[in-house]
């Protein structure tokens, strides 16, 4: 089964009960049967954004350690493509994590993504394929 990619905003919303999207994301995650795949850039962003909540960064890392968030990406091996994607989508607010997730979609043959980022409506994987946003845009 192909994994569902998971983005920073989803991880933050799950672990921060005060987050505006907490209930919507928690509800959506209960329906997902696929494994979750992400990249270290997403983990880094999540830990940083959750640093104000005691135990939350540790919870993110525990999910990596337990294999709930599978890290299936090596930036060193995809740096040229990631740089290209950041240039291609420079008119969008693309960041390193987004570019890595786009490249991961290609590598893992999946456009299924858990994200709150509407920019994934504009990004394409395999150059022309639309992402399947598993959390409907609000």
C-alpha cells in the first residue's frame, strides 16, 4: 500500500489542541489506513512550531522512532530536483519541506497527502499529476 504523505500543519494540528484545525485533522486521520511518510524538513518544522507545548516536540520524534512517521527521503540524493522544484514554484510560498514532499510523491508513487497547505492544489507530482488532498480544504 502506498503511503500518505504528511505535512507540517497536520502534525502541528494534531498535537496542539488549541489549533484551529485540531478537530478536523484528528477526524480525518482516523479514516486513513495508509502508512504515513514524511521528510526530516517536516519533522524539523513541526518540532519548532510545537516547541511552546511541553512534550510536543518529543511526541513528534517518538512518532518517528516508532515508525508512525516513516522517513523515506534523503535530501542529498534529491538535491538537484528539490532545487529545481523550489525555482519552478518560486511564485508560490514553497519551502524546503514542500519541495521535499513533492519529490517524495514522485519517489513513492503517491499523490495522497495530508496537508492544510492550499499550495498543494497548485503543485504537481510527476510534473503533471494533481495531489489528492486527504483533508478537504476549509
